[in-house]
């Protein structure tokens, strides 16, 4: 096989980066894996409580603040000091009862850059909009 055909075959054999809404038991989920980055949102409608967890190629630093910058048609930057690191520092999580700004950022922009201390990870939001819409609808009880 010629080198260019080998590269093309590897490209199609690799898993595609995609956003996916789903369920994990009673939790609504929205996940994205891209190279060595992962973003997972959950919504527990019984509380209600939203959580976002971000992992990257390196451990997160212990830092006083975490933020996400959304770049695209509706740019926004969200910051908090209520983040929690996993014991191995590989995952950073934030929980809150409202995630409207986060969901808007994911749905209506091109990229999301999570940052804490000197660490940053950027994910593509290509294909996120319909999955974010499905995630928003998950757990909602229609009125009769």
C-alpha cells in the first residue's frame, strides 16, 4: 500500500470524535472524546444537579479557579472556584443546579477551552448542537 493510502486507511480506522447524548441509569449524559481529551456532562433530574468533568493529557494543577471559554458566534467565558480534582488530578469536575450558560456555550459555538492554572484543553464543538439539545430534553417531564 502506498504511504498516502496507509494514512487514509488509518484515518478511517480511527474512532471519530463525536458528541453523544445518552443515559447512564437515571443520569442524562453528554460525552465527547477527542484524541486524549474527554468531556462528560451529567444531569440528575431527581436533584436536579448538573456536573461537568474534563480530563486531558496531563494532570490538572491545583489552582484557585477553573473556567471554560467558548469561541464562536456566541462567545462567553465562565469561571468558578467550586471545582474538584480527582485524587490522581486527571479529572476536574464542577457541579451546579443550573448549567444554562455551559449548555448554550456548547450548543452555539465552535470550540470550548477549559482552563485551570496554566493548563488548557480545547475541544471541537462540531456536531455538539443536536446532542446538547437532546441532553437538555433528557429528564424533562412533559406536562399533561
